[in-house]
C-alpha cells in the first residue's frame, strides 16, 4: 500500500510499504476514507520534535473496517468507524472517568496518512456510524478524530457556556473548531484571535462574534478592553508555545478557566504569576473518544460542519505538498485522498 | 498601642506605635481578640521575600469593632467580626463570582499582630458573628480568617468530595486544615504527607485516614501504591515550592484536581509534563470571604475545631519567639494574645 513516511525535518515521502496486519487479537485494520495532516505533525516537520528514524505519519482517521482480531466484538468488517489519536480500552477507571487519552493501556496511533492502518484496542477505540456515511460527511467525521474532538475538549476544559465570554488563542484548525465548540456550548461571546483573513472568516462562520488581531501583551489588552477590564471567563489555548500560554492565562479573569490543548513546547509556567492569576488550568491530549458518539450524531444530523476546516484537498501521493502548504500557512488543514 | 514590626530577616520586634485611625469612610478599626503568625510570614522572615523597610506584620484577624468610617453600614462598634487577608468590596463581578481575593478593588491587609488594626472596605470584608463568641471559639474564628479559609479553598479547588481519595502535600496549618476541609466535604480517604509526629496526630484527629512520610518521587510512589497506581483524585498543595508543586501534580491521576495554595516561590511548571499529566490546576490566594459565613457557623456550632492548629500561645510581646518557634517547626501555629 501507499503510506506517508517522514524521514526527517521537511522530508516527507509517500512510499510503498507492506500492508498492516493484525498483530494483537484486539486489533482492527481499516481502509482510510480520507486522511489529513495535523498541526502537531508540523512539530517534527519543522525539527522541533525529534523523530528516531523514518516514521509512518498520521493519527487522524475515519474509514471502513476490513479485518478484526479474534477478540474484537463491537465492530466488524464493512462498518464505517471513527477513532481517536490514542487507542484506549474504554473500560479502565481513567477511561470511565472520561479521560480515555489517559487510559492505563493507551497506545499512540500512527500511520493513518496511508491507504490502510492498524488500530489497536479496537473495541475501546473505534465508534461505528449507524451506516456508511455520505461522502460529504467524511471530512467532518475525519475532523472528529482529532481537531474537532480537541477543540471540543478545550471548550469544555475552559468551561465555555451560556453567559460566558470565550477567547480563543490560535487560529489553526483546533482553535477554529474551539470556536465552533464554544458556540455549540452556548457561549454568549466568542473572541477569535487571528490575523489571517481566511481564518477570521471561518471563525465568524463557526460562531465568533469578535476578532482580535493583536498578539501577546497587546492581544491581552484588547481582550481586557472587550471584557470590562476583567478578562474572558473562558480561554482556549490551541498553539502550545510560551507566548500563547501566557497570552491565554493573562486573558482570563480571576476565577476563569483556561483550556489548553496546544502540545506544550518549551513552556515553563511561572508559578507566582499563575498563583495570582487565579485561573483554572486544564488541558492535555484531548479524550476525543469520550465525545465521538455525540460528535458523530451532530455531524450526521448536519448540526455542525467541522469539515469546513479542510480548505485544500490533495491526493495522498502529494502528502509532501500538504505538509508544505500547512507549514507555510497556505492551508488551514489539508485533506488527503488515499 | 503595641504592634509587631519586621525590620528585616529574623528581626521581629514588638513596638509602641500610633493607634490606627479611619483613613477612608469605608474603613473600620477593630481591637484584636487574638493574633497569630502565618506560614507565609516566614517567607520574609527567612529572607525569601524582600521587605522594603520596617513592616507591620499580620494579616489574620478576629476582634471587636471599635470605630467605623461614615460610609460603613453593615458592621458597628461592639460587634465581633472576622475578615479575610484581602479586603474586598464584595460587590464587583469578580467578588460575586466567588473570587473576593481577586476583587477589582482588593487591598492587602497588614498589621494584625497588634492590639488594633484598620480594615479597609469594612462592609465587603468583615463578617459579624451573631453575638460575641465564647473565648474557646476565638482561636477557631481567627483560623477562619486565613489558614482554615485557605485549606477550605484548596479542598474545593481540588474537588475533594464523596468517593474521592485526597492527598495533602504540606503539614503546616493550611495543609492540616485542608485535611479537615476534605473530611467536611465527605472525602472517602485522606492521605496526609507528614514526617512530624505531632502534625501526623493532628492530621488524624482532623480526619486523615493514611499518613505518608516520604517526599518527592518516593512520596509520589507511595501515593500511587495507595491508589491502584493511578494517583489521588484530589491533591492539596500547601507549601509553594517547586518540589511540592511537582509532588502534587505527579500524585494526581489523569483528570484529577490539584488545589494549590502555598504561595509559589521559584516555581516554574514544565509545560509538557503538565500537558501530559491531564490534571486540573487551580489555586491562588484563597477567597476566604466567600466561605466565612459557613465557617463561622460550623465553628460556633462546634462542628469543626480548627483552633486546634494553635499549639503554642504567647503574649503579643513575645512575637519574636512566636516567629522563631514556627521557623524552627517547634510549633505548628502560634496564637498571640494582645
């Protein structure tokens, strides 16, 4: 089959590799309906994350089950499924508390920018759709696998809701879908922080009521200006740098909530500032599995259209161009057709 | 009157100073029924916090109103009152959300290790007891002013409650009263981390079910051993150092809550570890004012006895010895009699 392999920074190639096979009785093999590049894939692409050697890329997926291991009971070949970027048993105490991405048996997912992939712990990880979805729903279901589920978690972690002003730091797919999630949760006012017109437009379409183009301290001042000097009730952080984390904390009022989902890179939070900020801080790898049934329902009922974040579609063979387009911010998120 | 002045590290003197006077129409003057030394007073005492010059010490207080400014309407001379270590208007949006210690008009309190003190924003800050309390309740009411209110906030921030295992990092007065608060909130299991016998005993008396004497990584391992390898649901951090914060975060399960109230000193939280820890982090200066009515009721009804943290009583003139006894950990908390 064809699969996307990263050989090093800025060196992404689509190559012919062996088809994946069932390794554990709890595995499933799925044929990808679509694949995509994640903002977090850009960390190794840009050399910020070290990769040990050639790495099969991709952790977002939606597709059709083609084979299951002998212990798999909840999904079967022919079913269309969506899963999360962490495989989880969905039965342990941590899973049952809603933190499947912290499952005691969790396994990372890799290799979804390909034709086929192996999904471990299939029973706990995969959620089947009621029937094979229409083609127009596939991008949204793929988004549910990570960027939507992550934005959703961030909005919950930030306690977005009725009467709340929500600020969103980061205008990548996750930040934009954080806007969508905050709107779904009933937030009164949603301030998207973005200086890119196409992203501003999509933010508005997803429910943003205000756009702030400033960043850092200037951006914080603008948020305070818009909130009686107090800061937002809820702030979604979807970047993962020191600047963006501090921007998020400083944009939040005393007693407010920061939901952070940008994978922290070189972030060190100054304890005394955090102490006196009085914010609630919660985040980490989103427990997407918790939200999948609800997200799938909303997508299939056309209540949300998260697939709108894909503003460029390429054949799988052009994965290298997909990485370049996202790296250069020419595209918000690229859909790859296997 | 007599007041406690810190002239520099380890230089505490009780001196005769002018009586405080009403400076603003919203002020009240109170005669202290008792005073005390706070763990946080040890930061400047030990030279970790810089003081600009001679400083009137003390921010915990309970006593009788002797004079009020012209704008004060809710308390009057003769009433017994308890307040918090931050004066607050109790009417702004932040106060109304329960974060009086983040009040937009908040003012620090100082000078309560004395015979008399001035309390700003008296209407918002002070809570009167139904009648003049019996002497035996005075230590508890004084504790409510800070250490009890702070332990209470920490237990709420850590979401201690039924079915939860709570670990408490720090065996000072705040940590011990965090144990008491967790018990009041119905926690199933409370693990006090302490290596001092007298503090262990008081922790048990306040409701601790387990004692862990190890610290740092070894302490974390013990907490994991006691919680099926997962960590506690709720962890109260009541120290404020890098080691104690990391001990708290690492002792908490994925999805669990850290309530931190030790004033952070030289703390820098590593972003990536925090990200993957999946904990909720909340803390800061406790909004004691929010809890005072409830705490006063519980104390006067003899449902809790937080005054037990005072294990040494000295006349105000011996304040210097009070600081020494706490610095050397000969006393958990010292009550000063003006």
